[in-house]
């Protein structure tokens, strides 16, 4: 089953820029192959599919299409790479709402 969602982790490198050190990784829901889309919504094209057991960085978050998943229904989308978004309803962040800055 392919679905939309994201995750992030803290950089362990001491020479990484301060902004990179603040990025965390989060696990995608168990048993899910998650669609990664080119924008924050189900109307955007799928650019790749994450494997089961994946974790993703969350660089920023933005509102988009409402999606229901293992972690509830959410309009929040996680930016996991340049031009790559997953629905927050499929990423375990430990809380409802923003865990990263808003995308500009």
C-alpha cells in the first residue's frame, strides 16, 4: 500500500552547519510504502516511493491536501528534500501540529 507521509533526524557531525544540526528524522508508519510528492498535496505527482521502515528528515512543514492515515487526519505536509513532500498523517512525530518551521 502506498501512502503519503515524512520523517527527520539530528545530524551527528560536529562540522555540520547549525541549520543542519537542527533537522531531525522521524519514522514512517510501520508497514507503509509512502508516496513522496512534488508538492504538498495528493494532486501533485509522485516523485518516488519510500520503502517500508523508512525514516525521513523534516526540513519544514506546510498546509496542503487533507489526508487520513495511521496518525490521524492532517492537512500538514512535511518537506523531506528539495521538491519532496509527504503527508504528516503517515509520519510519527509524537505530536499533532508543527514540529519544524513553516516552509516559505
